[in-house]
């Protein structure tokens, strides 16, 4: 990251914080920022590896292709 890009990002952050303080007040803005910092990242996405090919097609995922014992490939 260059110095110019870093400076620009810092200016944007300062502007956004100033806007929040002007709109909601110092205390509410500070509490919201602190809550956001300590808030968890949320639940990780569910794994789709256990889904059947039918369900995988329904949600737009590629089908699982298993190798057959004869050396060819077949859909599971």
C-alpha cells in the first residue's frame, strides 16, 4: 500500500467518524464503534460436502464426481 492510498483511507475514515459523531453524538458513536470491535465475526458458513448431488444442483453447486473402480468417473 502506498503512502497516498493509506492517507486517503485515513481521510475517509476520519470523515465517516465525524459524520457519525455529528449525526448521533459522541457517546452513541463511541459505543457503536466499541460494540462493533468486540462483536464476533458471526457463524461460519455451513459445510455442503455432505449434501447429495440432487441438493447440490438445487443450490447451484457442482456435482460430486467419484472415480469408479474400473478407472472411469461416475456421478455419486
